[in-house]
């Protein structure tokens, strides 16, 4: 990468760290400039506006999420092995984000009733992930791993509930054992939907 590209990548890394901790709305050019030992105009030279910066942070977060969770999971066999890999890698990432925060979840709180490009970007990313999970659940039905009457969207809804509960209990309430509870909850969920003939 050229020097300008390296500087921009470094700014985005720090911006992602700050946004994970303080939320996208807590991300300011001034704070970022201080952390980077740069002038505000130096930071602005790489991004047209604060909103552009926030969207680029979202895109970086999404790329990393896909690299850590989605990409390795799709290498697993279609059906239940792939769905289990997706959930387990997702939960592993969540367990790390207990300390730093999840931009998908904090962003949902910040932008649930605030229309605009940032909300649109965030909603699009979450829908991409939910769509991947629904496709995977549908494949598990088609492969015969799950019962034929399984509703893939309902299954994904329940998976999401487990992950949101981890964030709530572990990050907000500081309750120990939340990740283990989610693993047990997912195992029970799978057993409920599993095809008894397999």
C-alpha cells in the first residue's frame, strides 16, 4: 500500500476501536485526530465527512466479521455442520466483543429510529448475515439434517436471541457463564429441530 492508503487503514483501525467502545455516534474527528497524533484536517483529508468515516468503519467491521465468522464456516459440509460452525464462530467473536462491544448491536440501539445512510448501511449488513444464516438453515433441512417442517427464519430468530442474551447478560449485567449458557441453548435448539431419522 502507498503511504496515504496505509495512513487511511491505520485511521480506520483506531476508529473501529473507538466506535466499538463508544458507539458510532461517539466517534468524532477530534478524538480520532488526538489518538492518531494528527490534525483534524489531516483526518478529514482521508474521509469526506464524519458520516463517510462512520460508514467506512461499518464496512471494515463487516469485512472482519465475514473473514472471522462466515468465510471459514462455509468450508464446512453443507447442512448442520455448517450451521453449527457459523453459530460457534459467531459466539466466539461475541465472547471477545464482551470487552470491546459489538458495532452491530450498539449500532442497532443508536440508529433504530434514525433514518439515513448509516442506518441503511447497518441494516443492509445485518440482513446479509441473517440471510446467510437462513440459507444455511434451509440447506440443513434440504440435506435432511433438520426436520422437514423446520422454519429456517424461526430457527435463525432463536439463534439471534441467544446471541443478544449473551451481550445483555455478559456485557451489561456482567453475569458469568453467559457464553456457556448460549452454547447449551443452541444445543437444545438443534435437538428440537433435528431430524430423528438422521
